[in-house]
C-alpha cells in the first residue's frame, strides 16, 4: 500500500534559486522532447522511445551550446523526458488530450528527485545538487521505500511530495448500517441517516475572505487599466505595489482552497471511520454541471470531485465498499417509501411530495434511494 506525504519546504535564497533553475531545466527537457516527437511524426517517423531520446540528450550535453545542462541533476531531465513521452503516447492511446508545451508563466514549476538519492531526516530533506533543505514539519515523513519524489511550487511556497510503501493495516471487520450520500449545492452532502455535512462556503470566515478577495481584485484591475493607459499593452510593467497586491490575492486564494479541502477531509474521514457496510454516491457529471452559468461558481466552490476522490481512497484504506451509482439513476425522483417515480420534479422543488403521503426533504429522499441502490448492486 502506497501513501503520499506532502510537506512544505523552507529553503534559503541560494537553495530556492537552484530549485527555480531545476524546475526550468525540467520544463526545457519536457518541451524539447515534445518538439522532437512532433517533428519526427511530421517527417513520417514512428514514436521515439524515451530511452533513445535520453541518449540523444546525453550527446547534446557534450556540445558547447547545451553544456549548461551538466550543472543540474541528470534525473531532472531524464524524468521530464519520460513524462513527455508518456503524455504523448497517452494521447494516441485515447487516454488524454494532446500534450501542450509548458509555459514559464502558466505551468506549475516542478522537478523530479531520484528515489535512491533522496534522504529524509527529522526536519530536513536532502535534494540532489541542492543540499539539505529544511521542512516546515518535523517527523512528518517516515522512513521506507520512496516512490516518485517531486518538488513543486504552488505560487507561494515550495513543497516536497513523496509516496511511501506502508503495510496494510489490520481492519476491524465489524460494520454499521450502509449509507447513501447525496451531494448538493445548498449543503455539501446529505446522508441517508439524516446527517447533514454543511456548506463551508456559508461560514463567516469564508464569506469574509471572499469579500476581501473581491475588493483586492478590483484594486488590481484599476491598476492594470492605469498602466495600460500610461504605456500601452505592450509596455505594461508592473509596479511594486501591484506585485504586492497580486501576492496578497494569491495568499487569499490559497487560504480559501485550504479551508475547503480541509473541510472535505474532515467530512469524508468521519463518514468512512464509522465503518458502514457500504457507501453509495452518485456519478455526477461535474464538467457538465458547471456549464450552467448561474450555478457554476457555487459548484466549483463545493469541490464535488475532490469529495469523491478522497472518499475513494479512504474507503480503500479502511476496507469499506464504495458503490458509484449510475449517472442516470433518478435518485431524486423516486419515492423512497412506495417507489413511484415523479417525472415532473423540478430543481426548485426542495420538498418531495408523493401520493402515498410521504413528505420529505428532496436531498434526504435521494440519499435514501442511493442507499437502497446499493442493495440491488450487491
């Protein structure tokens, strides 16, 4: 069983400069590989294996023009070549979209570290050709067999993420009643037991941060317009105050993201640790839901896909069976008491009324139907 750990790094100025250079080297190697594959395909050639491209890159390092590549870890460029080849091959296998060239401004800076050379102590991590870098948490990453160590930058801070092979815990086979979970916008989730997982975006702290974010964004927009009038769009150089404003905006974005993600972690852990017999959730078409311009922002802020992603791997950890209901299963339209389907149910109907006399909250009715769906799928 592989568990991933992610810890913030606290490099000094010299180490941070080397990290930026390593990330730039990885980006260059990725783009070089992608460009080589495209030119070869246009000339009628077949897919070039990553091993052959790495040999070509080794020969390229011997030239005077690309001698600077020898200043950085060989594993940085080697893994970047592998990543580009994997992305290129995945497109032709129908698994992903066509890979794009990485941009210095838009792409997330990251680079790879060799599993055999990376070392962890209680408070530091040793990165190849960078040295021992301090971590913000002590005793966070245990010793073990490491997988895919990556150093990334999120716009504010550097992080190290690594997978570690751990033993599968011995699970208690006792279980509780199965549950169905209906995800929504008004509340994050309604459980068939009647439990409600609140919408964190309605809390006072999130509302305060959202209001502050809008105010700062308006300030930044006014400064952008002022700079364009002064020097034109082609010569729009940012002032120190504008750079400070952008950093403050980024900090608020990160704070909001952390609050929402932490809320989902707490909610999913609580649901799974109760050890239900099984959990049933809907297969929501989130990408289609956000096309509704009136609900798009509310749906994105709820992080519905992140809720499902966390629930999947936590169910695997605790040995709980997770059932994904069919996307077209009418969980909201079925009466949980008599089974009658109400075809004319509208999204604005928040209370479900049935001819059999049932009067129940629409989302609670859906979660009960999802729980019963699990019995049919068993």
